[in-house]
C-alpha cells in the first residue's frame, strides 16, 4: 500500500523495498539527492531520471527535513 510521506514523495513496501521514491515512479529520493550533491544541476537530474524539476526540489526538501529532525551528539 502506497503512503505519501511528504509532498511528491511516497513509500510502498512493494516498490524499492519501501524506500522513499517520487510519487508515480520508482526513482529513489537518495539517488536524486546524491546526484545534486555530486554537482549535477537540478534540471540535469530531473532530465536524467524523467522527473519534474519540482520532484528533485521535493527530494532535497525531504532530505533537509530528515536531517533537521536527526539528533546527533558529539561524544568525547
């Protein structure tokens, strides 16, 4: 069963082992974010994976929210 977890982003246990993907595709969020982090433009990533520019931006926003919620503590 597909469940929307953020705008344009869904999870489905039958698609990519339940990892977040762009709605209506099998394109994983981590792949899109990784491509942009590697220096590709948002437009180039969108074109390469057949998604909209807004989908790539949604993936970046989702990743930023996930990191903002993560709790990391320095331990010495």
